[in-house]
C-alpha cells in the first residue's frame, strides 16, 4: 500500500534555498577570504592564517579550506532560514549584513578566541577588522542569494509561460 505525503510549498522550498545559499555562501566566503588574506591587524599576521589556527596550523591554504567550509555551512543555513525573505535585493542585502554581524558575534568574538585561548567578546584590531570581513560576507552572500533567486524565478516563469 502506497502512502502519500503532503508537503507545503514552503517546506519544499527549503532544499532549493539551501542550495542557493550554498552558492551564495561560497561567493561571500571568497570575498571575505580575500579581505582576511590581505588584512594583517596583529603582528603582521594575515587573518586567514589565524583561521588555520583553529586546527593548529599556520598554513594559509589550510585557513582557506577551513574558512570556505564555514562559509558553505553559513550560506546553506542562510538559505534554509532566511531564503523566503531574501528573494529581492534590498531585503537580502539587509538580512545578509545582519547575518554577517551575527556570525561575527558568535564566531569571531566568542568561538574562535575561546578555541585559541584568547579573551572572548573583546574589541581590538583583530575583531574590528573581522567585523568588516563578516559584513563583506553578508553583503555578498545576501546579494548573490537574491540574484540567484531572481534568475531562477524568471527561469521558472519562462518555463510556465
């Protein structure tokens, strides 16, 4: 006997938004990674190598891999949670900037310093530069998400019409 499962259109959209968010997270992650590769707020050390320190490395390539994995996760989460509200550019950019600030608060002010034996929730040259990097992530991720949503919406509309 076959059972039919009913799903609301909002629930069905979550995986699609997560995929769009993954792409948007990688775009935001690349922009943020460039910022972190050139920003040296502490002892002439690039921020991307500080990310590598999460796994006990000082290698910039390892820092990029770790950073892009986090950006991918953050993008998927953005799409799944905020995708329905980020279909147009203005709301997506505002949500992206707020989302970047949340990740800065949780990741750069709390998790990363706690993992590295540094003081948490401290304002200094590293955390201020990191705020800029996280806002770049949010701006690019939100904007990219909206562009993908609009392009896919037009594509689906053309297929219907």
